[in-house]
């Protein structure tokens, strides 16, 4: 499949055109007690890849696709255990019911805009069925999540194309992940500032297993922003209900993808996914009625891999319940930091005369200093 040249240009050039921004740690914001991995990204979990296509057209289309691949092989034939946790179900998570029933992923995870989930799912299925060894497959369960970027994107035009999906899947790589106004985060807003894609990771000490947990978020929600407890939203004058009107209730959504190399089953992956919501809460989200807050979690460990090569019984080796607590701590920390990164790395976007500004980092520094939270 050939990618339209203009779309490819946008996918590659958008990050380069962005204003200089800073990740959370550059501002002295380092949630928690555990250290991040080398890239402080979901790709610190070995084998995980991320690919993104940014779609910008004129002054009205700002959207895209973000693809998360648990490994570089054929996921349908070599599945990973997975789970879904729903904080609030005002959203569209294609494929969630089968993941919850079978406890496994058989496709990559895509993130995009609300009215594009079905087009993205269809395009991914077409892409995957064309892979070698898939000639006789008659059922496949694409997993696609979304947030509503209609405030900055002409969402009714449903601008995500098969080429955009193919590009995100085909260009997925390990290593650093571009954050902010990119991919599925191109047109999103969070806490009334520009939101986007953010990521972070934590590596447990060897005495606690040495496992890695990584998180990637697509932020598009409201509430009262706080950074390590500092009331940044209140200090900067942007927060839900500041005028005590229902129109400022902070609707939106947050998609959270969690990856780990710890050998855990889908049951404990659901427990891990549930803790990611605590990280979301730490940033000031109140999970409003109109906020679709979903977590998809998976394990890349070969010890719990679900190969379809034979029907022989499996003898997986997974962690005990007691061993989960350090992972719970790690995913809370990584989720919190990933959300900060999505905000701090985002750049301002103007759509048909309306601009959603990037959060001013100089003002954030002032608030952090005022509340004695500094590097």
C-alpha cells in the first residue's frame, strides 16, 4: 500500500515544526520513587513499538493515528495476555468485549479520533489480513480507542485514511516516542490547555523483580490540574467549574495503554490497569460524565505468551498476587508523569480562528516554585 506523499510529509514533519518544549523531568517534576527506563517511555518495555501519523490539512483538520505494537511479530499468531479497565465508559473502545472475554490481544492497539475508530479498525484489519500466514483467517479483533478532538478538528469529515493507519503501523519503532501535538493527540485538549500524546516508564529494583512498566496516554479531558500536588490549574485560572456553571464540567476522555514485561495473567493485568486510574486522578481529573476513561494493559513476557501454533496445553508461570504491589506503584507513577508529558510537550493549535494554547511552562515553573516543588 502506498502512502499519499502529502500525508507522509505531515507525519514526518509535524514534530520538527513544533516549538521547543520540555518534558516533566526537565521541570523537576518526577513523580514517585521508582526510576524511569532509558527513554522514560512505553518502549522501555522490550519489544514494544510505537508509530504515529499526524494529519493536518488547512486550518480545520488536526488529528491522527497512534499505534502501539506489543511486539514486532504476528500478534494474531503470537498473542499477548491483556485486559481492559473502564473508569467511565463514555467512549468507543472497539474490540474491548473480546479482550475482556478471552484476556488477550491479537492485534496492535490504535488510538485516533472518535468518528474515525471504525475506519481505523477496518484499515488495520485489511493490513493484518494481508500478512503472510493470515490467508485462512476469518475472524480478527481489532482494538481501537479514541478521544473526541472535535474542538480542534473537523471531526465529521473523518479524515483518517487507510494510508494513515498503514503508515502508523509500518513506521512503529522502539526508542524515544514523540509526544505532545502528534498522532492521535494532534487535536486534543486537556485541562483547557493543549493536550496530546505522553509517555513514561518505571523500572522496579532487582529486589522487587526488576520488571519494567510503561504507559502511553492520549489526553483530552478536564478537571483541576495539579502537578505533584501544586494547584497549577487554579493558579493559572483554568479549571472546571471556576464560574460554577455546568458548561465547564471538564468533559473529554483519556486513553491509557499500559505495557509490562512482568509475567502476569490477564486477571492481574486488569488489576494493574485499574491502578493507572489512580495516576490519572493524581493529575486532577474528576472523570466527568462525558469523559471516556479506558485502560488497556498487556504483558510482553514470553512466559505468558499465547502462541496459536499448536493446541497443546500451556503451563504459564505468572507472578503471585503479593508480587503485584510494586507494579501497582510503578504504573501509578508512570501514568501521572505521562499525562504531564502530554501537556508540557504539546504546542498551541489554531482551528478556524480558535486557538487552544499550550500550557505556559514559565508559569508552571513559577507555581512549582511557589509551592516549593522544584528541581
